[in-house]
């Protein structure tokens, strides 16, 4: 209630990326205060044995996670755990630090409860993320590592970047997600084509399996794929021994928005997330779950703004969920609300 009436109106007056950094800084400061962690848990954390999930060989304390893109550099994992998330996916992380695309690069569409971003994998690099994860207090929180390639790495050498991320993060994350579906790195989505993707995943999986205690390896896919391309994804998942899929990333579509077309066009390129993605993301989850006969774990993400949206994803075949845009529009109470309703 406080978020809707006080915090959100203030944040939404600021540039979206500036608001993001403001939230980060203040959450860090608040968490350092004596007793702050307990207060946050009391307000937002909801625990119940019925929420626990055994997926990917891991025990999740609840099925609601934070999607990649929010905590790119693993700066807030303890704080986000105190807000009730069952797991946090950091990244997208690249081997070398990179600034991402020029600002402004993050925009709100309040009429649609959506975001458009063209961040471009801005991050401090895999080694920096690994260092932070070694220093976190809450070692029980499940951490996913979402990995990508640097912008200046040609696609034919992309596997080297993904492998480098696996090597850097292997000891400090619980699972990996290969991100080839962001629309904001030039040429990246070409790696979703059948042959390049098989070669990439085989090389990443080979290195992963050679390391002590190999991590579950998942692939994050775009919502813009056709049914035949989704069929290919299922075949590739089997061929490369993937442990699961994350469905879906942001969309390049602008169909069905309430925001005036001229206003949307003025924002420029980028991936759209939020409520407009809900239906398509659910359709992709349902198609993949049916095609794999429920044998391939799916993390469902895209347009989750309520417990009803969460149930829709689970009923479509997702075994875990992730929030991002819904978390920004609805606030941290959304995590507790979903978990509370799922117990019922």
C-alpha cells in the first residue's frame, strides 16, 4: 500500500534508470541498519513447506524468483532474499566489463504496465560478479547465473565468451542460463538458429560437465519464435542435454499497446516486457511443456503482476516463476502476495 501511494509515484517521476539506481542505493543503505534484515523479512517474506520446490536437483524455498536484468552485478542478493524471493538470477554477465548502450535506454509505458529496454548487457564483468557472490551473507539463497557474450565478440567466437563466464561463475552460482535471446546486442538472436545454437550449447555444456559438480544448464528463449522454431528448441535441448528452459525474454513486438504508436516509436528499439507479454509468454510455456510432455523444467517469466498471473504460468507448465516488470510496477509486496495465494 505504501509502495503504491508513496514510493511508486516518487520513483515514476524520475528517469527509469535513475530510479533503478536510487532503489538499489537506498535498499543497500537500509539493509545495513541494525535489525533491517529482520524487518524486511517480516514485511515481505512468506515461508511455508508447501512452497518448497525440488527442481534442477536444487531445493527452492519458494517458486518465485527475480529475473535476470535487475541485479546485473550480484550487488543485492542478500537484500532481495530478505524481500522474499526464492531465488535470484544475476546478469546478464559477460566475460569483460562493458558499459552497454547509450542512455537513455530504459523507458516506462505506464498505460500498458510495460517497460522498453535496450540496456545492452551493461555489467562489470564475470569476475566482479563472482567476487560479490563469494562475499554474500545468505549462502542458502539459490543463485542463477545468466550469461552472454560481449558486444564486440563476433558470433563465431561467442562460445568462448559463454565458456569464460561458466569458468568464472561456476563455484558461486547454482545454475546457468545461456542468453541468446536479448534483442539489444547486435546479431545475438542469430545464435538462436538451429546450427549455431547446437554448436554453442555443446561447447558450453562440454566445459560445464568437465568442471567439478556441473551446474544445471538452461536456455532463455525469445517470445517471438514460431512454433517450428520452438520445436527446434525442444530437439536442441535433448541433443545438448539441457536441464531446462527460461520462457520468455522480452519481445520486439509492439502489437496491442494502449500507448500511442507515435510515442512508442519515439522510444526507439528495445525489448518490451510487462503485461503485454503475459499471454504470449504463457502460450510459449504451454507449447514447450506439451512438446516435452512435461519432462523439461520451464521457468516461466513474462507479465506476472498478480497471483492469478502466477497460477496461469504454473498451470501452463512452468515449475518456477520469475518477476521483473511486475516487481517494478507492483512493488515488493507482490512476492509475498503470490506465495501466500499459492499456499491456498
